[in-house]
C-alpha cells in the first residue's frame, strides 16, 4: 500500500469490510439480544474474530493475532467457564423490571451512535498516511521497539496490574473454610440421626434404547423417582420423564401377545405404531 | 472505500455494547457488552494508527487488551463470588444502594 | 464651707439607707426602721442647713448648682448628673424630707407587727431619694430618673402586701398608668433635645424666647401628659384610688403629700415653656378644673375612708394644676397650696391610719362612728386637718385655696369666670365631703359590730410614735398658710423662680373670700343635714345614679377595663394566633413543600446500578454535545 | 509582629472546648471546673484587650493580618474597634455566668449509659460558641467573618437540640420532638440567611476583588471602587438578610421563641445575649461600612420593620403563657430598638444601639437566668403554675424584679441609657418613628409587671410553698450582673466613650450629619 493524500483502500478490502462488518454488527446485536448467556458469548466470540480480521486488514498484524489468541482464545473461554459455573441455562428473562429503562437505554445508545457519527463526520479524516512506513521493519518489531522504549513504564505497570489482578481474582474466588471438614463417620452418624435416606440413592433409569443419567428411574407403579437423578440436573430441570414410554411399551407387549393368541385388531395396532413413532421423534428431540 | 468507515463501525459497535450494558441484567452478559465496547475502541485505535501512520495507536490498543484481560479476570471473580452469595447473577439483585 | 457639695448628700443619705436596708439581710431587722428614720432625718437636717445658708444669701445668688459627673456623654448629647437648688427646689426639699421623716417615725409604730418592716423602710428611703433627686435635678433627663424612681418606689409600696392580689394589681396599675405619663415626659425631652439641643433647665428655659409657639405647645402638652400620670389628673387619675391598697403611711407620704404633687412641680418648673404656649396653659387649666370636680364628686360617694381622702387629694391637686395653668399669676399659689396640702392631707391620712389601727384595719366609715371619745388625739389632729382643708378662716387651706380661686378669676375673660366658679364649686363640694368623713368617723353613735371571727374592734389611741407626727403635721396645717401669706413671704421667696405677677381680678379679694365662705357654709350644712342629724345606715343605701357612678370612680375604670384591658387581651391573643399560624405557618409551609418535593425526587434514586449507568451515559452524551456545540460556535 | 492578642482571645476558649471535651466520662465535675477556668482566662484576656485598646487611637487596633487563601485574596485579618471591644468584653463576661448557671443542666440522667458524656459536651460546646463569637467580632475580613458567622450554628444546634429544658410540660417524647423542631428551625432559618449572605460575599469579591473590609471600605470612601446602584443594593440586601435573621427582625423572628423556649436557660441566654449580637454588630460593621448608599436607600423599610418588631414583640410577650417564650419575645422587641438605633443614622442612635447590645445582654441574662433558677425549682415553664414566690423566696423574687425592671429599662439601670439614646436618635431624624417606638416602653412595663405579678405575688401556691431561695452559686451568678446593670446605669461614661469614636467613624462612612437643633439652626 502506498501513502496517498486522498486515501482509498483496495476494492478487496472494501468488499471484506462491508461483508464482515455487517456480520460483526449482527454478532454484536445478537450478543445483547440472545436470551442465554452461552449464545451471547458465542456471538461475541464471532464478532471478535471478525475484528481480528479487521486488525490484520489495518496492518496491525500483531494485534490481530493477539486478538484471536488472547481475546477469543482466552478471555471468551474464561467467560464460558464462568457461564458454566453460574449455570448454562440461567437465562434471564428479557422482561424489563425497571420502568422505562429499556427505552431510555435504546435512546441513549442510538443518540450516542448518532453523536459519534456526527463527531467523526465533522472531523475531516480524509488523508490516511497508511502504515507502510511504520511497518517497514515489520509490525511486531515496530511495536516492540516502541513498547520497550517509549512505553516501557506503561508496560511494566501493566505487568504489575496483571499480577495484582491474578491475586485479586484468587482472593475473591477463594472460599475460606471456617470449620473442620466432617469425616465420613460423622456424616454417616448425622444421616442416621436425622433419619435420612440411609442406603445409597437408587440408580437412574437404564433402558435398552438409551441409558443416560438424566432419566429418572421408575417406581413399581411406573412413576419416575426424582431421587435417582443427579442433583444438579434436577435443579436445572433437565430430567427427562420417560415413564409414559415404559407404559406404552407395556401396552405394545400386551398387543403383541394378543396378536399371537388371536386374530389381529388393526385399529389398536395402528394407534400403537403411530404413537410409537411419535414418541421416537420426541425422544430424538430430547436427546439433542 | 475510505478507511474512516472503520471508525463508523467502531462507533456502532460501541453504541451497541453500551446499550447492552444498559439493558441486560445478567452480569456476565453485561460484562461481555463491556468487552464489546473495549474492542470497538481498539478497532478505532487501530484505525487511527493507520490514519496517523505510526504505531502508537496499536500500542494503546495492546495495552487496552492487557487491561481488559486483567479486568475480566477480576470482574468474573466478582461475579462468581456474587453468585455464590446470592445464587443469582442478576445485577439488579445487587441493589443495596436502594433507600 | 462650700454648701453646694451638701446637695448630693440630700439624695445620698436616703439612697444609702435604701441600699443598706434592702441588701442588708435579716440581721438588720431589729435596727432597720431606726436606721431608715435616722437617714431621712439626716437629709432633713441637711436641708435645713442649706435653707438657713440660703436665707443668708442675697436673692440673686440663692440658686446653688452642683455638678457631679457627666452621665451620658455622646456626640451632641450631653446629660450630666448635676443638681440645682433654688428656692423652688428648696421648698420641696424641706417638705419632702420633713414630712418624710415624720412619716418614717409614724411607720415605726404603724408597721410594728409586720415582719417585713425593714424592707418597708428600705422602700421609704428609696422613695425619699428618688423624690429628692426629682426636685433637685438640673436637667429634665435626671428629673426623669427621679420621676420613674418615685414611680418604682410607689409601685413597691402600694404592692407592699403582695400576698393580697388586690394590692399587687393596684401596684401594677399605678406603675402602668404612670408609664403612660412617662411616655409624655420622654417625648417632651426628645422634643427639647431636637429643639434646643439640650434638656438642662437653664438653657431650655432661657431659649424659649426664640422658639416657635407650636414647638412649645407640643412640649407643654407632653409635659402635661406626664403631670397627669404622676399627679393622678384626668384622664390618668384611675390609679390613685386603688393605690390606697398600700399601707396608710404610704398613702400619706406618696399619694397625698409628695409624689402626686410632682406634676405640679414639673409644670411650675417649666413655667417658661408654658408661658410661651397659651394653648398648653389652657389645656392645663382645663385638666385641673375637670379633675378638681371629678375628685370631689368621687370623694363624696366613697365609704372607704382612704378612698374618700384619695378623691379629695385628686381634687386638691386639681386646684394646684389649675393654678399652675394660670401662669405667673398662679404658680406661687400652686406651690403654696401644695405645701399646705402636704401638711394637712398627710395629717388626715395619718389620722385615718390611726383610726384603722384602732379598728382592726376597718376602712368602711359606715362601720365607725362616735370615735372622738376613744381616740381624742386622732380626733383633734384630724379635725384640725379637716378645718384646714375645707379652708376654715385662718387655717392653711383658707389662705392657699382662696388665693387660687382669686387667681382663677384674675385669669380674666370668660375663662376666668368659668375657672373661678368651678374652683368655688369645688370648694363647696370639698366642704361637703370632708364634713361627711368627719361626721361618719367621729360623730354619731358607734356602728361597728363583731366581724366574722367574732372579735369586735375595741378602739384605742395609737402609740406615741404615731401621734407625735400627727400633732406636728396638725400644727403645720394650722399655721403654715398664715405664716406663708402674711406679708406674702412665700411669694417673695419664690419670686425669682416664678416671676409672679398679679392679674387684674374682676372681683376684689374680699368678694372672693366672702363667696368662699358662703359656699363653705352651704357645703358643711348640707353634709350635716345628710349625716349629722339622722343616724347613718351601716350598709350603704343604693343611692342615686350619680352616687353609684361616683362609687365606681365615675365608670372610668369600667371604661379602661372594657376598652383597654379587654381590647388589649383580644389584640394580643389574636396576634399570638397570627404569629403562630401566619408568620410561622408560611415558613413551615415552605419547609413542608420542600420536603414533599424531595420525597418525590427521592424515587429517582432506585438503587439499580443500570439506571445509574443510564444517567451516566446520558450525562456523557450531553457533555459531548456541549463540547461539539462549543466547537461549532 | 507583636503578640497576637486577638487570636489568643479567640483561641483560648477553643482550646478550652477541646480540653473539656477530652475529659473522661467519670470526671464530670473536673470538666465543669475546667470549662469555668478557661472561660475566666478568656475574660482576663478580654480585659487585657479592653485595656490595650485606645478609644481615641486608630479605627482598628491590635490588628493582625496573615495570608490565608491567597488565590482568592482571603486573608486572616483581625482588628477591633470600640464596638467590637465592648461586645468581646460582654461575651467573655457572660460565658462564665452561663457556665455557672448551667452547672447542673447537663448532668446525665441515670437512665443513660456510663459512656454517655453529656456534661463534657455541653460545656465544650458553650466554649466553642464563645470562640466563634469572639472571632467574628474581631474579623475584618469578610470571608473570615462569614465562616465563623456560619460555623457558630453547629454548636448552637447541638446545644439547643441536645440539651433541652428538663422542665417541660409534655412527655419526654413530646419534649424531645419539640426540642429537635426548635433546633432544626434555628438551623434552617440561619442557614438560609447564611446562604444568601454567601452569595452576597461572593458577589462582593467579584465586584471588589478582595475580602478585606478595610480595603474595600477605603476604596468605597475615596471613590476608587464604585458599584452600580443596583449591585450595591443587592449585595446590601444579601448581607442584611442574614443579619436580620440572626438578630431576629420581624418577620424573621419565629425561630427565637422556639429556640429559647426549648433550650435550657443558660443556652437561651447564649442565644439572645451573645450569638444574636453578632447580627446587629455585623449590620453596623458591614452593612453601613460597605454599602452606605444602599443602607440609606433601605432605611425607611428597615425602620418600619424595626418598629413592627418593637410593638409586635412586646404585644406577643404580653400574650405568652410560657416564661421563657415571654422573655424571647421581649428580646425581639429589644432587637427592634437596636436596629432602630442603628438605622436612625444619628450619633445618639448608633451609640445607643451599641450600648443597647451590651445592656440588653446583661439585662436579659439577669432576667433569663433567674427565670431559669425559678423554673428549675418548680419544674414548669408555665406562668400559671407559679404564685406568691415572693413570700417563700424573697431574694429570688427581688433579683427577678431587678432583671424585669432592667428589661423595661427603668432609669438608673443600664438599659435605660441605651434605650433613651436610641429613642432620641430616632426622634431627632424621624419624630413619628420615635414617638411610636416610645409606645414600646409602656408595653415593656406591661409584660414585665404582669409576669412579676403572676409569678411572684399573690397567695402562695402549694407547689411553690417549699421552694428554696437562691443558692450561693446562683447568687454568684446574679449579683455581679445586677451590680453591672446598676453601675452602667449610673455611670455609663466609660462604655460610651469606648464606642463614641467608632460611631463617629460609622457616621462618616454613611456621610450623615446629625440634624441641628432648631434654636441653633435659627441662630
């Protein structure tokens, strides 16, 4: 690229900008509109990658890479971890609680955008010098020379900042154990004293078709037992109730036996088969 | 195309991020929006460095990233401990300032 | 030796007494009364010394002057504590300290059984000091000090028996009414200050010549107001009757002999001002004439012996004021009557006190009767006083009062005739009511009966300490008049102060005297006809409308009560309400509205971080806009 | 430079306040004695000031001047003229009496915890007020004055709200409610005044460029600093409003009765006899000196307000049922006289007003403190609850009467001199005003004597029959006050000679001449 007075980019870059830019904006919008935190995080990651590309396009090769590695690679992953910790499905209802907050926010955002646009428009930024000269010795070298000469102090300070942040994070997340941990014996005695469920909890339901920890085992009367499912799943409400299937299978069994003993009863089989099929699809759904 | 469009894009993203901060109640999402705003700024810086033809803008962007990283670490830690204490990641639940 | 320096002692002696007695505490209770009397006597002796010294001098240099210290030195405003002792002051000094001493003496016996006797003498001394200050001051402001001082003393003494609500009320009333008069005096002083730039007697009285009559009239009227207050002249007379709540010696000293005559002193002292202001003089004479009749009528109707005498005092002072209003013709007679009146009225009051002393403090004359055999001395002295006041030929009253009546006629013109005849009428009524008092008290058969506790009064003569002053005063009231008027001694004595001139009387002195005699006889015989011949009912008959009005001081009090007291109460109560609701209400209202407003604003602070964020963000936006606009401009 | 006497005078009580506050809870009596000691030491210093001050010398003496906030030309400038000296002396004189009179007012009630240490606080606050009052009498820098003029409110607020009169009609809750109401009212009134004044102070700085009273006054005098008429008037009003609130002028007076009614008697004296004087003092020193033209412009209105204060206050005093409120309204009437004297713009009036400040301090102190002793004995503030006290406690009654007579300005007692001077001064320029004001003396007699009659005379009420007479401590408080009242009434010369030169200066500030007497004029 050569530095001209009135500077324009190559058509390729323009094309790339318009396409990716659109995607980036959409990603950003999704970030703020998605119901579930996970989805927001994913959209944001996408946007960031696109930004990385733009960095590269702007001749900030080092930053572009850092953007991908640090941001998208590390920070966003950190986000995902936290989301997991806090709960993937702890989706906050988008219903606004504070009166007029949403409209105010929207208005502010819009107004601010307009403002910035106006500002940028006012500032006549026609002539771009381009980075050709700056990047002669290679972008990374250029940055390095700057960082270690001109910005060395800032650099050192950021280092200190990072350390402090790390320590701070540890302090914040570390939970002080106040009392001695209970031994197994003590626990057992406690359970007995409180008359809790003494034997190990029943296993989750296991079937030929699918065995999964999220399926409640059935009690003799065919109703599912919550106990059999792991606590976390229970809290997230991710238990799949398959008791109906079991009953249908039972009916199907009787059906077959009647088939073998007597002449077939079309209607019932049909219904049975149809129901069977429906239920199959249903299960497909749930297993996703 | 004039690279100034990068600036417009940055502005747009920034505004979106800001709006998100204001609308969302889930602390994590709010945080993401903040990250978004930071990135928008970075983009602007990069564009500026291209405008001026020197690397200082990129340096600033670099530092921004570092700071953002530190900030995310601490911020997420805060969110986690908040969640522990309140079993919720909603910023509205932490409204002790209310009279 | 230099006699000026003694003047201060005149005031200092009783003042010292007051200080010692009032601050001394109980340990002085046993000697207190003697100490008080002694100091009063001391100032009387000093007075005599000064008097003889003065007689020794020529007429011109008789006026002494003593400058003590500069009192209030302020830019353009010089008030000094300085005394001036001329013939007029001298007369008063002797009267005050003389009668005062006698009454101190009398009180020793009269207050014997009162455990607060020491304080009583303290107050008496305080009064003497203030009164002497009043007559010795060489400027109006210092006179004002004495003026209020006597007011204070009379307040304390009237209310001496404070446990009696009536006494306390009377005292308060006296002080308040006097205060109204004092207002007049202080305004007069201000007027003098603005007119003459000073208020010392000498320069003021000399500067009257080149002053506008309007100013003089204003000053004169204000002085008259003051005089009305102090001397119980209409319309400010209402306090005198109630003042009789005080111990009798007080009534004798303050409310008969001395203090109430201060008004006369003021007017005579300010003669030059009045001479320059005929309208003011006319007002003075009118006030005097009206009071003269008013007091006399009231005196006729009262059954309370002291109140009757109070009415008489009022009317006698009316005479003096009338005389003083006549200008140079009358000043000297006003003073002369003042002195003689001092003697016989004090004597009468002491007599009344002695009677009450013997009658368990019974004051209703209808409960007396035939006391002449029980208390001869009192009877004789009282009788002499009586003859003197009605103007029995040869006694003091005869000379002084006749002179006033003559002078009234001598005023000339219709005024002269009216005033003169009013004075004559007054003389008649005086004769009537005094005879009534005399008869009811000492003649007829005894009318007293046991009171509720069943202990009947057994009248007895009073102790020596009481009778001696009465005798002395009686002597005075017999001979003073004659002594003064033979060869016009008194006139010449006061000449340099009052600049006497004989008006041209349309009637000869003899005619006036004759007329006086006639009305005197009429008055006496009327009284005799009414109270001498028939027995007197021991409860007052309902009486005619006039009588009943007169018993109520001609409804003056009722008027005051309805108009001033009630009105004032309503005014204050409504003002209190206004202050609480309106003035305060506005403020509280503002406070309340502000509170409400902030309560509403408070809702904005909902504590949600996000809404704060919105405001931050909006604020940032606004700032940017501002900067951009600044740039644009 | 020489020893900073004025600073010392103001600083000593401040030190005393800190020391007193630091006394541990148990050593209550020690705190009292400490406070008394410091107040007396301050009195000694004040006397030194009085002696060192030469009435015929410069206008401001014992001056001190140090840079303080140089960016805004704020300087730490002290200096006293005759008026200031007189008032400093008054303050320093009254505080020991106030402390003595309030000796037991702040003893903690048994119900409170031992860590509760009201006594120390009470006396420390009183000393703090003294320090601030003294320095505001000394300050010749407008900003400096303003700071302490406002800071005064803080300790006063706590004194009123924290240490109420224990003789209260209602229940404790009611009492504390009324007390805090009074305190808040006091604070708000004066804060509003102060804020408006702050605006004026800033305005003055904008106009004049510095805060130094002397420089500005000089510049005004020699014409090098001329304000636009409206500017001057606005600034004047800003200052005057604050002072009119402080020295309650009708209709800004309603805080005073509440404050004085709810506070303990000594604090009430502190309010009316010491703190309020700053207001009238400041009118003389700042309003007239800085804004002579505007002062003259505003005079008619102010005179009318003063007249209303005189009559209105007296009438309301007559209508009161509560002894302390009665005294409060009487004070309002007296402040009317003071302001009347100041704005009559005559030598007599202003000398009278200055003397009046001192004398009113003494007379109100005497009356109010004795009333306080009376109230503390019977435990009620209502006049109707008393009667016949004179018989059981003659000395108390006697002192009460003297205080009352001083209040009605009986000749021979100090207030008469000042009141008469004010009247003459007012009359000389505005006869009608003088005459109306004279009505005040009648009304004064009315409310004083009615009060005395209802409480002291008449048959002895059973509740008061066992009332003890004045104790030694109380006599020590009252006797000197009465002695001073009489002394200054008979021989006010020293005081008047102290203030006359200052008054002359003020008169020349406003460029007014006393009206000539008619006779001389004729010649």
